[in-house]
C-alpha cells in the first residue's frame, strides 16, 4: 500500500475561536489522514490559547507576537513546517472550512503538474454560492483583484484543473516547498497584512509557476470576520473612513499604495491606480449606503 504524503497545514489565527473550531473539526473529518496541522496564534486574547491544546492536542501550537499580522504569522507557520520536514504546505485561514474530500482531491491533482500551486473553488459558508473559481487582475484600471464568479461554473464538480491568473488568499491553497525555496516568502515588510497573498501569487506567475484551480474541490468561506471593509451599507461615514486607515481592512490606503507600487504596470504612476481603486470604492459605498437608508433592497 502506498504511503500518503504528509501535508502540513498552516493556519494563522488572531481570536475568532468559533471559526477556528469549525475549521479544525472540518480537518478532522478529512478523508486524507496524513496531516500535520500548525496553528499560528499571533496574540489571541479570546479562549484560543487555552482551548486549542485542551480540545486539539494533536495540533502543533505555534505562538507568535501580535505584531506579526497575517503575513508574518503565515511566514512563521511556513518556516516552522519546513523545519519539520514539510514538502507540501497548505495555507488555510481559520474562517475557511474544507469538505471531507477537498485535501485528497487537491493532493491527487498536484501529481498532474510539477511545482504547481493548486487551490479549491471558494463558496460562501452560509449561502453556498460560488465566490471565486478563477480570478485575474487589472492594476492599470485600479483592480488588484478581478473576480467573475459566474465564469466556468459549468465545469464545477468535474475532476479537472483550470489555469488562473490569480489565487485569492490562503483559503486551502496547496503550495510545494520548492516554490517557497524558489520565490521566497510572503512580503511581510511591505505588506504585513492585506495584499501579500496577491503579491506572492503574481510573483509566482511571472516566474512561470502554474496557478491552478481544482474544480472538484471546495472550501467554504465564512467572511464575517475577514475584513473591516464588509457590509458597507451598514456603515456610517466615520466607520467607512476607518476602513481606509485601519490595517484590519483590505481597503486601507497604506497597504493598497504599497501593493500598487509593486505591481502597477507604469512605473511611477501607481497613485493613479490607487486613486481609481478608491474612487470606485467610495462610489460603491455611497450607492449602497443610500439604498440602505432609503430602504431599497
């Protein structure tokens, strides 16, 4: 009988124990059994620190400073996994829940293409609607991420791989160790929280690392705590302005500017891309807020 390759799963957490518990229970139900799970707790103040070793003694509990943010915590987990002999690493946010077959199918697909990064289809945890299959970018017009959820839905469930120009986040993505050795880690200096995943996958694509989506693998995303920039229609003006300044928001101007500076196609003109992005965001807020206040659904 052929031995299953051990998959090391890196899960950065900062509070959100309810989501973490669902995430870990989903992994316990996985049909792929040879897993080593590393939870990187970077400053949680809820019950995470006590509950994790008590309820999940098999988990490797990695403690990090609260200053790490997502990027630093993810890098810490990757480095720890590599020192423990990892050849293949899965990145999984604590608000993302795999189905029992997800990991087994991703690992099977990984054998089809050397040194490929492979991710599952993303669905909303509550509504089950498709959030993302393949994705792209258009930095020139202010789009670091461009989604078309309706594209390729006809092939969902089929055991196949689709090429994509971008992978969204650490949502069950399988990455060979050799990719990190070749490309380096996520950029925790310039992009400590939002945008580092976007930057990493674009760097990989430029170096001809295949980015693929497995259409028969699914991860469910509970986005209730993912970013401050959610539910725009319910925000007053002060709360909206906070999303432009607070690093917990993927719309914060500091990280947005750093990301566009790295990837805007016309050197020195990245403020144009940032301005286009913010103009669209502000317009969207105004429209959604107005409809909400008028009771238009």
